[in-house]
């Protein structure tokens, strides 16, 4: 299989998180982390479908110009695998709480696909829209934990979600406190 196939499959899997009806058409975002290798018409067609659904795709390019494996949590994402990034809150957090309650669909997908969950937090992303085009904005993407696929077996999606939520909440509070964003 080729890189184009995996890009398309990653986007299709991410769109599954938005398949249900919602009253909110805003706040639907996919953050695609890629090494920038190869795109094909199928991946572009999926991205166009996302746009029609009101889902915005933001891309973060990582790696080196020469190409190199991307290390996350002590393991490598190899050329023959794909990862997806999803935000299980299902909406934009406009509260003072670090996280909204999770929806369990994303965790069901991880269990069904038998893949590990790389738990990350994105801190200060709200400031991007506020500062857009006016000034530099610092945003922190922290890799907090890796939940191996075998740890998902025998657990409900709710149990997995509670574990991930606790790790993310602690990570967000720690980063916000460290950066002076939380009292």
C-alpha cells in the first residue's frame, strides 16, 4: 500500500467522528499531522467532502527535508502505518474547564482498529483566532501518554475515555499553569 492510501484512510476515519447530526456546525476540526509526502486525488476528494460537512482541516508538517521516522512516545510511526488525530469533546469548549465531557465513538474506533492511542494536548489554540494576523501566538502540543492497543481490550469505550480524559486534563492544567495561563 502507498502513502496516498493511508492519507485517504486517515481522513476517512477522522470524518467518522463527525458522522452524527449536531446542532453546532462550527468547531468541527481535523488536525492532520503529516510528513508531507504524497497526496492523491482520493485524499483531496475526502478533504473536499470534509469541507462540505463543515469540517475544517488544519495541517501540521513535521519531519526533516531528507525524511526520517517520526518518534512519538518512544515508538516510531513507520511509512507503512497511518495515524489519525481526533478531539473527542465533539465541540468547542467555551467554559473555564480544561476539557468538556468526551464522546465515546472515537475510543470505539481505536478499539475496533486495534491501534494505540497517543494522548496529546493542544494548549492555547483559542488564542490563534483572537490573534490571527495581528501577532505571533504560542501554542503547545504535548504528547502526554501512549495507551497500547492491548490495554484497550476488555475495557468499555467509556473506561478508555475516562483514562484518556484524566491524563489530558492533568496535562492541560500543568501546561497552562507553567505558562501562566491558569491561576
